[in-house]
C-alpha cells in the first residue's frame, strides 16, 4: 500500500496441448470427385505461458497499469509481450486513458500443417479483365513466421452532464507477418509469387488464361492501420411518457496500409475492397412500467471495389432499421415477451461486382436475409 492507495496485482499461468489432424478418404485424396480433393495433414504443439498485471496509484487520481505475458511455443520458441497504461481521473466526470503494448500470434495449426486442398474460387484476372473461376490448391506452410504487433490507444470518457455521456478513443495498430492465403492476393501480386500462379503461357500455350492458383498460407510483410471509435448516449425522463435513451456508436477507419512483401511499398486500402471507412449504429430506447421498445439504425459505409486494369466500381452504403417491443408483466415473475423486426423496410444490401455467385454481396459486411420478424419469450429465474 502507498500513500495514494493500494497496489493491486494479479498473476496467472497456463499450459495446453494442441493437435491437428485432417484425414481425407481415399476417393477424395485420389481426386476422382469433381471440384474437391485434398491430401491429409496433421501436426501438434504444446504451449505454456505466465502473466502478471499491476495497478499502481501514482497520485490520488492517476493510476499506472503494467502487464506482461510470456508464451513459450514448442514450435516457435518464447516471446514476451508487455503493456503499459495510464488512467487519469482529471475531474469527477472526466477520465483520460492511454495504453501501449505489443502482441504475438502464432500461426494456427491448419495454417502450418494442412495438406493440399483442392477447390474452385472466383478471382479477378487483370490480364484478361474479367472474373474467372479457377482451381485452387491451398496448403499449409510450416515455414510461416509468427505475427507480431504494436498497438496504441488513447481516449476519454466524459460525463458531459448527468444525462449525457461521451467516449472517444483513437487507436493505431502496426503488425508484421500477418497470414493470408487469399487466392486474389496471389493473383494481384503474381510478380512477387510467380510459383503460386500458373497460366497457359507458362506451359508454352498461346494465352495468359489462368490454369491454377496455389495459395499456400503466406506471411504478408506489414500492415498499418488507425481509426477512431465514438460512443455516446443521452438520457431523458418524462412525467408520464416514460424514460428515453438515445445512443450512437461508430468507428472511422482512417487508414489501412498493407505491404505484400518487405520492400514492395505500402498500399492504402481504407475505403476499398470490403474495408468501409465508416460503420455506425444508433438507437432510440424507451421504457415505462412493464413495457420497453427500441428502434435501431445500422449503417455500413460504402467502398470502392478495385478491379485491376479497369475503373473502380463503387459498392454503396447500406442502412437498415430494426425494431423491438418487450412486455414484462409482473405476473410472469421474471418473464419477458419480445416481438421484433429486423430490417423493417426490407432494404436490400448493395451488390459487389467481385461476387458473381448468389447472393452477390460481401457477406463479411452484409446480410441477404431481408426483413425478419420474430417472437420470443425469455424467463429469468
């Protein structure tokens, strides 16, 4: 204990064994089934770790946070990753905070040890100027390096008034050796990975049509990204109409730079290829007595779909509204009846020209479900 408060600490350790096995039947391994095939693979490792965290009061309103973690992998060796943070209660209603640390992620076992898996994928081929479906022979890569990162955050939490709260955070992440096996990545960077893209001309033929892609898991040299998170809410009460709350949460992606291999140079990808610069959600909440309701607006920003050799194609923003009504009668003793509608106005998601097959959208961002009505009951004991 210090004159400014109690020093708090936490310690821990863990151990785990990981194993991976992928066994194909003889017919699949032979390649006699059209469209699929593969070679069996397996691998394993054990991991041990120890970590510690400290909270140290420097002043009555200033706290230093220290943490560290050591991991030992049987296949990658050991790594130590520290974290340092400051938490300053500048005023009763204003908290300022900042953190810096490093991270480490060993490749997953299937990224290392999976055998060759045959499938068909659509990629845009810049040499012929169109989307094509091509056989891919993906496989693990036992030479993968671990991903390493540095991350920084700083922000504030401010109770502006009794009924209005506001949180803003700036974050920055720099990592290297991120892992990918995206077929399009190899096509876009075939000059850097010539052995991973096979064309008719490579076999002495007259065209540059794609024959096959060999998207082995690969380390990308580096990524650098930063953004801003916003979270705010306002409460207000009425004498007869109940209580209301308005919330808004959003994320701005300011930059997403990627370098395919060291020395190739960074490319800006924010606002491109499935990385919208803006995403947000806003809600109006109401409750009175045994009743509660909400309207939620969801927004996913648009982005440019880059098609090498052609003009960029714009994928529009997508806005949907959800509604929900809850009834919590006292006679049910902890029960709640819910009626809700997702995507009330049945707003269709924007089509992405990169996806030629149904549902023609980027499913990492959008949902093809459409309007969905649901009725539920939940009981809390």
